[in-house]
């Protein structure tokens, strides 16, 4: 959640959350390849319109690759190999649409705007605080791991010793980072029971109504189809 890209369209953050949830429900409630592929195409189009097409290109290529494996190579492969790799292939196919929808949310939404969207949909405050801390925590931990790795390279530490000398500093840093972030979040008044105000107010536009409506219709269609 760094610099927000400028795209052809802009979606409200609540719309992106609903799109992520509806995508997950639809993809995991059906076994039809055409449905999953349709979601891939729609999400890819939206990603390009939002200005993050370069962020999802690799995921789309991976999806195309594993699809070729499942529908072109599996029929002619030995059953032993198919049984070993089938779970992995199906997992990639199912998770790719969810990944694309998540990338749309992450790459085009700041943490403040995400908090605003979650508060507007009456998300529990305790979970919002935990989510905000987590989103700050893992990038900070990744940066610390990078610094530790560079320090070990300077000292020419390799092999098992590298794991040994990296583990303890990382554990100490993880504990300190979690405590510092918790204190910083509290200092900013995120746990204040009073209603928060935001400099930028989000609002539902026509494109949001269309995307939300299409998401709900897709969920209803697939759920009713599975029941019948």
C-alpha cells in the first residue's frame, strides 16, 4: 500500500472489499473452469483500468500455465503423477482470482482509506486495529530481515551458521517491532471510541453500483445453481 496508481477508473474501497468476498465465494462454490476463467478476465480488465495491470501480469501467466497442464497434459500423463500434482494445480487455479481481487484492494487502497471503508461497513473495531497493526508489521519485519541478511553477507557467514546467526536477531526484532507498532497505533488514537474523521471522504459512484450489483448477482446465481 504505497503510492496509489492513477487509473482510468476509481472504485470505492467498500466495492473492492465486496468484490474480493464475492470472488472468493463464487470461485470456491463452483468447480466449473469457465466460471473461474471469466472471473480472471473480468478482474484482469478491472486491474488494467485501475492502473495496476503490471502487478497482476505474472499471476495471469501462472494461471494460463497451470491451466494448460491440467487440461492438456494431465489427460496424457500417468495417474501417479496426476494424483501428486492435482491438488497443487487446483489450488493455484482456485486462488488466482482471489489473488487478483486482493491485489486490486492492496495496490489501490491506503491504510487510512481501508480503515474508513471497514468502519463504514461496521467491521468490528478490534479486528480493524489488529488488521492495521499486521499491515504495518510484516513490511517492517521484511525490511529488518533484509538488513540482517546484508549484515551476514558482509561478515561472509554462510550455510547453517547463517540460519543460526539470523534467527536470534530476527526474533528480537520481531518482538520489538510488534511492541513499537502497538504503541504507535495507540498514540495515534486508533482505539478512541469517538467517531473518526477523515480528510478524504469516499463515496459510492455509478461504477461502484454496477460492480456491486454484478457481484451479488454472480453469487446468487452460483449459490442457487448449486442448490438446484
